[in-house]
C-alpha cells in the first residue's frame, strides 16, 4: 500500500482479516448484545464530556455550547433512539402475498451487510463519526473507522475510546493522513459510509465501484435560502444567522446563499446585521475574545475562504458587513456580500465558511428558472407565511431535505430520512433509515402449497388457458 509504513500496512491487513472472520458472529448477535455496546458507547461519551470539550477547542476553538448541542446531545439522541427501537427494527417484517402466490408466506429479514468502513469529516468530528458507528453496530456490522486528520485531538480521543470499549475484531480506528483512507478504500468492504465534499465523494464511489461495494455518501453542495416578503424580518434574520454561522459556517446543511424578495431587501440586510452583532459582536476584537464563535479549521481552509472573498470583491461584490480577519488565528468575521453574480467563485463553490452572498428576487418563477440547471442541494430553506409560495417551490425544485421557516433542524430528526440527492449525496441516514442503510433487506418466501405447478410445462391448451386468465384477472 503506497505511502504507508510496513507497520501500518500490516495492522490494516490484520484488523481487516479479524473483522472479516467476525462478520457472521456479529450478524447473528442479539439486539441485547448490540444495545449493551451502544449503552457503553454513550456512557463513555457522557463521562468524558470535559475531554471532548478540550479536544474540540484545541482543534478549532469550537464553542463549548455548540459541542454540547451538536456533538454530545446529537450522539446521545441518536443512540437513545436506536436503543429504544432496535428490537423492533431487527424483527422480520411480514408482507402480504399476491393472489397467484396463495399458499406462501413472505417476509423481509434484516441482516448486516458485513464489514463496514466509515470515513468521517472534520467539521463535526465526533458526531459524524460516532452516529454512523452506532447505526452500523445496530445493524450488526463490524466497523473500521477513519476519522479526519484535520482534527487530530478529537481523532485521538475517538481512537482511545474505541480501544477501551471494543475488541478490534468488532470495531477499530485507523488515524492518519489521506493515504490511510486511500489504502482502506482498496479493500473489499461490504459497505462504505462517507461524509465529506462531493469531490472526495466521487473518489470514494470510484474506489467502491471496483468491488461493487454499496455506499452511503453524505455530501453537501450549495444550499439556498429563500426569504418571502411576508416574513417577520427580525425572527427570520435570527434563524438564518444562527443556521449560517453555527460552527462558523462549516456545516454541510448551512444556508450557502440567500435570495430575498426585492421589496424587503434593504431592510432585511439591516436585520441580518443586527442579529450578527447581537449574537457574536461588531468588531474583530469582539470575535477574538468571543466564546460563541468557532475558528476556520486550519490555514488552508482560511486561505481558501479569503480567495473566495477576494475574487468576489474584484468582480464587483460589495461587503455589507464583516470581512475583517486575523490570519494568525484562522479568524474570519461573518461576512454579508451583496451585488454578487454567478461568475464569482463564491457562487460556484460550496462556501463552507462564514460568507453569505445575498441577492434580490422579484418573482418565484425566476427562482425556479435559476435552480433548474443547478446541482441538487442537500438542503433547501424557505422562509415564508405564504403556503402557496412554499408549495410552488417544493414542487418545482429538488433537494435532499427541505425546511420551511427554520434552518438546520432537519438533521437528526429520528423519523425523517437525512441525506442528499445526486450531487449532494447517495443514500439516507438517521434512525431507522440509517439502520436500513447498513442492512441488507433480504426477501424470504416460504412455500406451503405450490399452486404455480399448474402452469408448468408442457404448455397444453389447458395450461395456456390458465395463463391467459392469470394475465387478464390477476
């Protein structure tokens, strides 16, 4: 495996073999056994809250409140849902039979896919690693995890936790740079769960195709938010600012750009500015000492965002608010851009940071025209009190998820599938839908009376007559 030390190469091969040998045992494990594993996982995280907060702060000064909400509570909520429902999820589900299969019983049996690989990102480095792990365990898989190297302190915490809680034949973690992920992707897993950018998602899918491995790709894209003239300006601005700048905009479902009805455009800009100042501050000094504002994860991503901003300004965009920065701290203030055009990189690339382009619109039809040639986003946000407006947009656009009058709240809803469509992702997760993603839904038919033998060859006149009646009446 090119780029790997012989020691790591041997470790990967050894763990992979161990987990292959454990696949049948884990597939046949009881709901009780899987639930015990999940309870221990949850309790470890709750017991080590202080360590998690410290690791997140070291990696990118993530505010403690955001860690508690998006990371620890998000994991606890997902695991609790699994624990409460797993016994029912695992039961075979009977289905009805068509008339021509009278005399049979049919059911769906849920079996693990086998050996799963989870490649997790840096933006929510604990949640987006542990929640897929919990779902894979729930489905009875063995699991190899590869957390992001961009958040090394959290990745190290995950490694130590997994070593403490699990036998390596069931769950194991490999840390390291991208060449470790590349080496893992050469192996014949039974399922791969990847969260990250569409560009890397394509590489994961290409690698999986060589072994025809099923994949779940949780990607992203440019998720729009639409503001109708009927909204309460202050309330709507508050929701958008929270959704956009939570985790410093480094959220796959954050609003990426904003369309505001022309009749309220100027007043809504002022409302957005007011909410930014209220939540985070007005000057770069405020942000430097704020305990509510995360940093860009590293210098490379900071420079990427600065290039997006500079390109937009050169091409005519205007900074309505923000833009101040401190490169030594990877700090960029929330930035509102107006006068943006489609040729700017900020309107082409997924931003994944604290820059929000804002454009006016006049009629809903022009929005539909704008979106029809764009990649389908992971999220689509509508802020409106006009139900006809909402419904028109829902019916004439496509996205992985949609939210009316709020942002971010769709993630982790236990009874809704979460995931993208085409460019923004493949497959669904969260709760039962995540359990299904890591499971093979095997159809089983048990025959008691074989009525079909009446139409076996030889195809006599009588048999032909019976088949014709089946075609006509059944």
